[in-house]
């Protein structure tokens, strides 16, 4: 097909695809900090947008998986006589209650937890760790800057961006001759634009539906 776009148009559509991925990102990244107990950690380079889960290890000599405890940020689902989880609604009520209690404990600073500090005036972001141990494992969702020089993605994310960017490029290319509709041309271009617009929306819908719950409380 005739190509009517230039390099800047391609870059714009790729940025749009990355921005869409950022809005529906669901696959968390992981990083382990050593000796991060009760201090501030500079996490500017990670571009953390949302922390999903944290784990603590009591000491650095322990087996990593065997010595880790689930952080306050996401409490385990427990069943008891005082609050039996007999249905989906009761589980939702339990998680809402636990979310409120977690928030209260963080504000009162009486729990072993974490606080992601606001961005400083010089562009730095700090993570305050109130950690009883030496190892601190963080699972987080990053912010993907559409104008960055590059991005680190998992394979499904890269495939989504590549396919969506291609749809965006084809749509933008078909929209150019549509401007000549008043002259009696561009009918075929309008049909192509409708096709690529629908295909792009279907890609986004399918990706959103494949997401999993990555953050609770």
C-alpha cells in the first residue's frame, strides 16, 4: 500500500502504543534490596508506579524463599471461625477490611511495612523501609515513559506494543487520504481506517482481559 507517513509519524504511533501498555500494565517487576532495614532506598531508576507486594527476610544468611515473610502490603487469606470465607462476597469484604487496617497501620507508623515517598524537587524518588530483616523483596509495576529512549518489557508486552503500533501506523496512514473525501476519493481509505481502528480496539480489549490481579490492599 502507498506509505504516506514519515519517521516522526512512526515514532508518535509507537509512543501511543507504549502509553496504552502503561495504562493496562499488569505484569510486576521484582527487585531484592540487601541490608535495607529501617532506611531510605533510592528507587528513582526503577520508575515505580505502584508497589504490588513486599516480602521480608529476617537475616541475609537465611534461605531466601524459606526465610521470607509476606509483607503487610498483602496479607494472606486466612479462614477462621470469627471471619469464615464462605463466598466470594465474604472474601471481598475481608480484603476491603484488611486494606483499611493496613492503611491505618501505615499512617500510625506502628507496622513493619514500607512507604513510597513522593518525588523530590530534584526528581528523586525514595522508598522508606521499616523492615525487620536484611533482605527486602519488592514486586512493583513501573511507569513506562512513552518518550524514553527504550523500555524493558516482557515478551507478551513487547508483542502487544508491536502489534498495536502496527495497527496505529496503518490507521494513521489510511486517515491521510480520507482528508480528500470532499473531492470524491478516499472511500477505500475510510474502509481501511475502520478495519484498523477495530483491530486495534480488539487488541487492547484482549490484552486487558488477559490481565491478572497484581495488587490488593
